[in-house]
C-alpha cells in the first residue's frame, strides 16, 4: 500500500461548483496532516493544516478520520484561480507527499 | 512574508558533471530539507538536516549526493556526477520545528536538466 494515496484526477468542474478530494495514508503513527497546493512547475505551498475536529478556512474545509486513516478537502464555490494540483501531505518524521489531485475549474 | 530562496532557477549540465544547488532558508528556521520532483511524479524526500548534520536521508540520497551548510545562511545540495535520471525539480525547504505543527516553507525550486 502506498504511504499516501490520492486520486490523480483530473477533476474538471465549473466555476461555483463544490468539489471534494480524498486521501488515505498507511502509517497509523502519522502525526500531522496538511493540504498543499502546487501550480504547474511551481513549488508546493501550504494550503491548510488538517485537524481531527475538522477545520475551515474560507471556502476550504479539511477533515481527518484517524480511525480510517482518511483525509479530505472540500472546496466550495470554486474559482478559476483554484485550478492547481492539491497535494495530501502526511508527517511522520518528515513530510510525505501524495501524488496530488489535479483540479481544473472552467468558466 | 519570509521566503526560502533557491539559485539557480534552472541549471543545464552534462552527464557526469558536478552541480551545486543553493538555498537560503528562512533565517530563524532550524530544520532544512531537500526534496525533488521528477516531471509528472510526486514530490520525494531526499534529506533532512538539523544542527549541522544529516538527520535522515532517503534511499535516493546515495553517495553521489551531499549537503552542506557552509556558513550561517546557505544550505547546498551537491550532486557529484550527474546522471540523466537526476533531471528533476529540486526543492529546498525549511521549518521552525521539524514540520510536525507548521509544515515547511518551500523555495521556488531549481530545475536541473542533465543532458
């Protein structure tokens, strides 16, 4: 089983849509969880941390289910500028990246 | 906002040549990392560095690779004899406290092309 697994997509959605990405991880000892965003040929940028209680940052909501080793990201009211690859990241003693899920928002 | 700075942004080198990739981490950060991303693939861990020594390295980080913090600001990755498969984007990152709580800040990367 891969350390961090994501559906590569692409997810093609219209502006204003709600879209959800999922991620599973294999190491139950993982300590922290993040979503990063990566634009084409750019560096990963921290989008948000993920907490067990769930957390929200504007249009973005992240959830963690430790029992199922499952992380999600929900984007509401998608904007064209949300088009990017979303990387699920799990921390053991270092950051471990998933392959990313590509999102394309169209007008 | 503090940044991690990497130079050069793009380096082309011949197979077998040595390259040095440079990074200036955020000034109050204590942990430093190199990651790489082969085109179309995921971001992969290479090495972590703390207190002037390597704290962990991946199996990718073989004897061809070395890291150094030659002064108080720079953090370098050296590839001794480059191979075609070393072509990738190399990202430097730094963190305050091992990344568990804050994640890392990444530099904009160096695109290494080995020909």
